[in-house]
């Protein structure tokens, strides 16, 4: 605290403190990221299960292989379609949470701009905040994904590429979730932030003059 | 023109129009030139345009018409980020409602402009320590804003506005949320920094009793300078 933080990046410090100040938001972002990772791990688990069943029938029985693949896909295919929706839901939830976080702190971000913070720097703050809240969801998602995969498909997802890909998908959803807040931040003027006025996705003043949507 | 070149900031034909209902002129054709070392009190009742003028002078808001020039730089030609970089170097802000960053301690709030300006950590420590002492906040450095009284919060805000040693400090009703004792203390701090460090102050206040602290009083009425 205090002089001890003189060497720490101020935006990183703000992001880390933010997780403590806004615990509920942090938990929800972590959970949405965890859901995305869980879904990705489950899909990889499903692919592994199909491969495993198919491989077991391969020796000398080409017809058996096809029957097994088909049966497996019929039984499990519906699940994967549902699972594939989860990353999209995760990105949507992350977008909503990060946007709400931005809108709830317009004045504070306006003060940072008034003190000389540039859009790029404040964008970095949003990135740090999203990662600080989202990254804890990755191990949680990997863990629950592995257990779910074992329970549902009967196999552990042991391959490193699959786990890395799941992590990558989760990070991508966090970045995707940052798009709207970043656009809002980029188009907002210091006055709009500081005075807690509505902000618009399209750069001002063109959109602000219309104002039909009321802004955010 | 010669005297204008010496000005720290000047604005001419400044007009701000809000197209709300029939439309409101917050500022009308305002001309103001401020020179280094001045302590200008912007005086006027609520709604006279003080905050609008300060926001435009600080590059926070844009005028509908007119120009602000600070040391040869025209605000109308600068982007939002360009104005932010100018404020980082040359401008300090003090707000009525303190506007401290709640996640940061008093020490960190004062250090904020120094950190974003890339000042080396040792220099940050030294400068913040001096400011805390001058603002009588030595024992409050590690407290968060919510743990500080109104007067203390405003002194932290003053420290933040002065930490990067800006040539111009803009204060919008800095005493508006304080009792009379704390209000006088804040004005005395401003005068102290103005006299000892030569920093220029433009302070907006509806209270005319603070005129004694200023080297010049500018009165606003209905968006116009009246004296």
C-alpha cells in the first residue's frame, strides 16, 4: 500500500483492487468464463469419446466401426450442440458484465481522463480488469470440465492441445466481451464520462445528436 | 497581441449552446486571458456558466463556438487523447465532489498523475511525501477515500491536482462541499501554492467572500462576463 506501490503499474493495481471492491461482478465474470471452458473441454471430451469407441471397433470390422460412430454421434451429438452454445452465452454474459462495469464507473473513468489518461491506457485498464476477473474462471472451468467429461463421456480429456485450446477459447470470449465496452470508451468524450452523461457506440457527435436510442 | 503571447491560457468568443428544449446558452461570447502566476476567482451564482467555462478551459468539454489557446496550442485542433496528454502535463483539476478514485489510497491518488506521466518511482515517493506534508495528511497516506473526512478528501484531491506540478490549476467549487473552516483552509492552501510555487489558479466559486484570496475576480452572469 501507499509508497510500496510506487513501482506497480497503476492500471494493473486498479484492476486487482477492483476485484476486491466489486466481488459479485468478479464472481459472475469468472463463472461465465468457467462455463465457456467447461463447454470447450466437454466438446473435446466428446470428440475423444467418439474416437475411442470407433477405434475399439476398428480391427477387421469396418461395418462395426460405422455403426459405433453413428450410435455414439446420435447419443452424444445433441449434447455438443447445446455445449457449443455455451461459449456464445459466455461471451454475451462477459460483454454485459464488462459493459455494466464500465457504465457504473463512468465518472471514475472520466476523472482518469481528466487527469491525463488516454483512451489506450483506459482500454488497458479494462483489459486488466477483464483478465483479473476472468482468469480465475479458467482453472475452475478446466477442473469442472474434466470431471464432467469423465462422468458424461467416461473419459478424461488429457491432451494438452485440447486443454490449451479450451483456455484459448475462454480468453477469446473475454476479449470478445471487451469489444462493446472498448467501443463505448473510445467514442465517449471526457465530459460524457465525467458528468455521467449517456455514451454512444458511434463516435460523437453524430450519434449523440440523434440520441434516439438514449445512449448507455 | 504581445500580452496575449505571455498568457498561460486565453479564450475568445467562447459560446456554449445546449440544444435542449428551446435551447440554452451556458456561455455567450466569453473572452478571458489568464497570465502566469495569477489567482483568478470566477464568481457568479449557480447556473451562471462557471463550471461550463472551467470544463472548456480544461479541454473536458468543447465549445459550440470560439477557441481556447493554451501556450500556443489550439484546443479545437486537438483530439480527446491530445487534450488528455496536455492535461497530464500542464493542467490540474480540483472538483467540488473530490472525485477521488475509491480503489486507491490517499497516497496512490496523489501519485496517480505522476504514475501515468511515467515519473520514476523514487521521484514519485519524494514528491508525494512532500505534498502529504504540505497538505497536513502525513498520517492519512494509507487510508482509502471513504475513510477520510470531506476536508481530508479535498486536500488529497488538491494534492492530486498539484502532484505533476501543472502550470495551471482549475478548481470547480472546491469549497462547495466543505464547512467554512475547511473551505478557508482549502483557499489558503491554494494561495500558498500560488505564492510559493507560482502556479496559476482559476477557481470557480459562488461565494464572493473568497475574493480576498484572488489577484483578480471575474464575475459571470447568465453565461457572460460582467466585470
